[in-house]
C-alpha cells in the first residue's frame, strides 16, 4: 500500500512540476522570416492583397495539395477572407482574413488567423520595403500568437519556430 501512495505522490509532483515550469514559458510567440526579391513592390503587394494569387505564396499548398479553400468577402484589400480545410494535421482547419492593407512608402499587409492550433490573437503580417537604390524589395513575414495561461500552448510555442518558421520560409521562397 505504501508503494501505491509513493507512486501517486510522484505522479502528482511530476504533473505539478510540468504546470509550474510551463507558467515560466513565454505567454506569446513571434516568428519572423525575410527575403529580398527583385520584383517590383507593387507586384509583391498585389500578390498578397487578397487571395486571388494565393497559390503564388501559400505555404501549406505543398503539405496538402487537396486542401479545400473558399474565398469570400472583398476581392482585394481589407475584408478578403479565406476559409480552408485540410485533412493534414499540420495544416488543420481555419481562416485568414485581411485586416490591414496599405502600400505607401512601406507596405503592410496583416491577416487575422483563426485556426485549430494553440493560441489566440494569431496574426500573419507581411512588411514590404523597397530599397531606393537597387529597387529590390525586402519582404518580412511575421507570425504572432498569444498563449495566455494555456500551459500546453506555451509548450507548443517552443516548437513554433521550426513548424511555422519552415512554412514562412517556403512562402517567401515562392516570391
């Protein structure tokens, strides 16, 4: 009987240690990747400003070519929406909605991300900046997510750089 109590106490302490350690992990995560392309800034902006050219930069197309995509809302700019469904767990189900689209001196395109991955307040942001001398365009992609008090999400955030980072690199390489 004493061995059973020891085993139960060990399991309780291990679970408690796991939770307390998780609370010291970051409550949010940010992944950034960048590339420099020779295309004009307007061409890069047009590729991202809606989902009409989605297959040019879609990072999940190679993972699940059978993924279903439904485009709704505005054709271009703020309000454009993509709902997607995939049988691949890595892609999952979710939506992207364009929430900010501006091309002035520097371009900013912001997508709200809603999917079945851990976290809340997820967003995918593309920043475009053209070098005035070389005319090359620097494209910076950033994925932001909040985990709050979700301990499992905080642990999942440790692997975000590899998982989402690879997808962002694939998307940027397509430009």
